[in-house]
């Protein structure tokens, strides 16, 4: 993975030091969903080719085949920024080099710089190993899934 370029006032070196080797995928995006940082695990999850710069770009500019899918995430990021509160999303999509359909939980948090200014969002993705609608109904799901709209609930 090439060296990440970021504005040091936006992201502390300690955060980069912590996230770069982290086994869970993480990214930091600005208020308009442009990447400020993506750790190698997230690049692998999203199947971003090695050496492709991501800083300052939206996912749709890096991987055009995923642009429509990630519009829903962008809407949730806007809500996180507006309300300065975290959200968890269950996302089932084709992930990784094998492009295999699998569920991931994306925890999206507001991200602040060293001075306390809201910069954008910090997301962590974790593979959802065991999940069924029955588990959710019985309250056994791994996280609250409050991101469904009415149409999605009807489909479920």
C-alpha cells in the first residue's frame, strides 16, 4: 500500500499509527465522503487495487462499480455528521478480492480533529458471522440496526 497523504491537523499520527496495522477495516472520510485515510484492511475489503491513491476521492471515483451501492452509506454519514452521533449499518455486498457476497457491520462515528472541529466520519467494518432476521427480532443481533427505511422494513 502506498504512503497515505493526509493533513496532519485533521488526523493525528497516533490514530494513523493505531489504524494502519489494525486487522479490522477502517476509513476516515470528510464531510462530503472523500477519503482522508483508508487502512490496508479496508482497501482489501473494498478491493481497491494496490497503489491507487484514495485521499481526496470518493469511492465512486476509485471504483465506479460501487458508486450506486454506497449512496446509502453517504446518507447515513450525513446523518452522523448532522447529529454528531454514531450509527451501525448491516451491509451485505460483494466484498474482498473474491468479490463474495457477505454481511459486514459498519460502525460509523463522527470524527473530530485535534482542535475539536468536526472533520467527517470514522468507520470500522466487522464481518457479521451469525445473523438472521429471527435473531434480530429476538433482540440477539450484534448491534442495533436503526438504519432501515420503511421500504426496506417492508421488504424484510
